[in-house]
């Protein structure tokens, strides 16, 4: 969907981005992370031509961005920024309707789209449509900003530190809600963030930059357990355990458990999960849930593991869940470091 080929951007002879080559897949949430001033926002702005590269080529949907009229390119790319950028003199519905009106949509279609998007982002249209931005909380403004970015149904959404202005509690609530929205809308999302927990929670893959140079591209688990170099490894050291808890899923724990039960090797190295009667399990957890979220949600109670159709996959005792996490953690480390 998005491809950068040997892209560089220089300011007064100094590189902001240097020879960057990467591909962002259609429908994935792709994160740009790294040290301050590493080129995250520069890379994002190059995609929709808010700035121009010094050299290299950028493709969106197979087309060189310089072969597409600028207005047309940006109509197909939604943009969400840290301070939201809502027009203060426009109501919520007028802010969301801005791009559809520029595209000459019929008013009935605009009203319908406004209603649909406010419901999608968890704001009651009957309550919030006529509200002014100043009357909204930071989290509500961020939801409206996302609705506005989605208004014309663009295939790509760029997000530049979208939750940076929110307090920690609101930030966590909003990003969880927006992560669920991402699963519904099937868009290609590019997220710039300095918050590694946010990146690990929301992104399918990450690009770690340092001084304008790509250090590694991969899943959160790849960067954490299979670092490409010492910089990648050391970048996560301060938060390693918490990030391991965020990146290891219940599915990982079950997979390792099943592999262990099918093999006589490493006997006793991994837990054998015992059955929990259905009425004994107090909480249901989705199989793709992170260990951190599952352990937090279970509150130490036994849990029932379900798939996306709410069918029971297996059931775990709380102590077995913790044992399983440590087993997966050991296995992943041994695979990389031996």
C-alpha cells in the first residue's frame, strides 16, 4: 500500500532521514518509533507530501506520489495530529463534514456519515453533533479528530502522536477504544509515537529509527526477542518486562503448551494446563489478548479462553497463566540467544 525506496531528507546539509526503504502493507497498523529527532514525523509527512524528499521515491497504492495531483493524494489520506486541529468555530458535525463538503457530497449523505462516524467513535450523535470543540474533553476531541479523518472513507490514515496531549488514564482508555475501531474499519494506519507501550499495543509492525536511519522493521515481538543489533536491544531495556507482558498473547501461551504436550523433550519445563469447569471460570478472555491485559482483567481468577466467535478454546487457572507466560518468555529468548 505504501512504499519508500531509498528516501532521504536533508535540512541544511543535515540528514533527517537517510536512505530509508520500507513497505507498509495494506490493512496493517504500522508504527514509527525511535529516539527524539530520529525522523519519525518527517517520514510521516513525506507520505502525504507535507514535505518533499531530497531524494528517493514514495509510492502509495502503486503510484508515485508525485504523479498524483496533491489535492487528490491528500483526499485519500486521513490525518490525525496530537492537538487534534478541530476548527473551534465549527460544531462537531461541521468539523467532520469538512472534507465531504469539499467533495460535494449530498447533504443527506453527509448527515448519515456524521451519524455513523460519531457512533463508531463512541459519541452519541444526538448529544455531540451540535457541541463545539471547546466543550469537549481531550479524549472526546481526539475521537472527533479520528471521525473527521475517516469522513471521506480514505484507505490510509496517518496519525502523528495522536494521544500525546492526553493524561495517562484517558490516553489508555482512548487508545484501547481506537484499537478496536482499527479492527473494524480495515484501513492502513501509520502511527508516529514516542510511547513504546502505545506502539506495542496498537501496531502490527514497527520501524525503529535512530538519527534518521532504520534500525529494524518487524513485529513488536521481533524487535523485543529478535533484535537486529545492540541499539534495538538496548532501546527497550528500561521497559523490557512490561513490554514482554504486552507482546506475549494468550494464543502464544496455548501454542507453547500444546507443543510441549506433544513432545517428551523438556519434560517439566512448561506447565500442563489442567481443565477448569465452565462454571468455575469467572472471566472470558479472547485468545489474541495480551498476557498483561488478560492477567489484569482476570484479577487472579480462573479464566475461560474464547475465539472471535466466543467459542471456548480452553480454560486456565490463574497460576497456570503466569507459568505459561514465563515459559513462552524463556522459549523466545532461547530461540534468539541460544
